């Protein structure tokens, strides 16, 4: 494993830790402030580190776009996902939200057919079905978690998957800075309007925590982006599930939350399904690249 790959994995794990810290802070302030208000501060203060990234990667010229509508769709889907996750953090254990959120890769595979017109073979469809079986294990119909509240992070995972499909399409022509900037700006505008009826003026400690959420979130996004610059997505994907360790740890230490056996079992099923889907996509990508090379075409 080369030095760049190792560095990429290190950045990726660091990003999951930073996002875990941010989510724990969101859970803490969610007991006092409304979800829209938290999202507003998340957006505003994250512009500080993101602005520095843009300044060092082309400045305002890097924000030029060829598809305003695609940015708008991606941003609105991202805002819906953020609202679902942020609200879920305030009313559910951290590990529960994370575990259900791992259904996002399953949604991405299923939605890539109608959205991106991609072909999905029977192996990946089977993995999707098995993965959703794992989600049902976590939700435990008829007992425990299965409720409207538990469906919120599942809906958030759905919108997150949609937004990531738009990111996949946008990344062909748009810079990372532009994709991030337009999303954060949209979140700031939408949440800024929606938070007005439930606005609560923060005290000094509240303002500090809200600012930390934004700054840490912005730094995490930059670190996350850097990870993908250094290592292939297929190598980084398995490390995404390290986030469950942070969620369970922070939940236990700060909120006395203890995940039960059903949650861990369902999470394991979903993770295994997601990893298999990633494996199949990697195999198919290599096969496509080999065919392209054999045809004498340029590989990019």
C-alpha cells in the first residue's frame, strides 16, 4: 500500500471522527435549539474553512458552473437529508441513527437505475434486498425502534443517496469547491428562512457550540475531499463503518446510550451488503476499463 493511499485512509478516518464529534454536538444543542437553527449555524460557520479551500483552489473562478439546476437539485436533496439526520440526532441514540444511515449505499444502487440510467446486475440487487433486511432487523417491526421517528433517518439516508448521485454527475464538470459551496449556501438560505418562527437567541455557550458545529463540519468536508484525492473510493469505503465506533463511543460516554444486539446485528448485515455492492462495482469498473483498453481507446 503506497504512501498516498495510507494518507488517504488516514484523512478519511479523521473525517469520520470529525463528523462524529459534530453529530454529538448537534445532539447536545438539539435539546435547546431547533433543527433549522442548528442547520443555519452549521452552514454559516462552515463557510469559514470552505472559503479558505476555495481561495486556495482557484478562487471565485472555481465557482463557475455549467448546471445551475443540477446544483439546485443536489443542494435541496442534501438539505432534506441534513434536516432528517439533525432532527434524528436530537431524539434518537447516535448509534441508531448511524446504523440506519448506512442504508444510503443501498439506496444509491437502487436509485442509480432511474436517475443515472446505470445497469445493476442481479448480484447487486440481491445485496440491496439483503441489506434492507438488515435495516428491518434494526427497526424491529412490532417492537422497539419501529416508529415514525425511526423512519426519519431512513428517509434522510434516501435523500442523502439522491444527493450523492447528483454529486457523482456534477463531479464530471464541477469543482469540489463549487459543489460544496452551493450546497452550504443553499442550506444557509433555506434554514435561515425556516428557523425564524422557532428562533431562540443563543447564550455565550450555545453560540460557541453552534459555531463549533459549523467549523468542525467545514473542516471535516475538506478532510473528506482530500481523502478521495489521495486514495480510490473502493479502498476508502470499508473505513466508512469506523464511524459506527465513534457514534457508539460518543453515545455511551456523553449520553449513556448502549446499542443493543439487534442494532449491531442489523448494522453488520447492512455493512456487509454495502461492502459487497462496492466490491461488485469495483470489479465491473475494472472489466469496463480492460475492454476500453483492448479497444484502443483513451482511458481517463
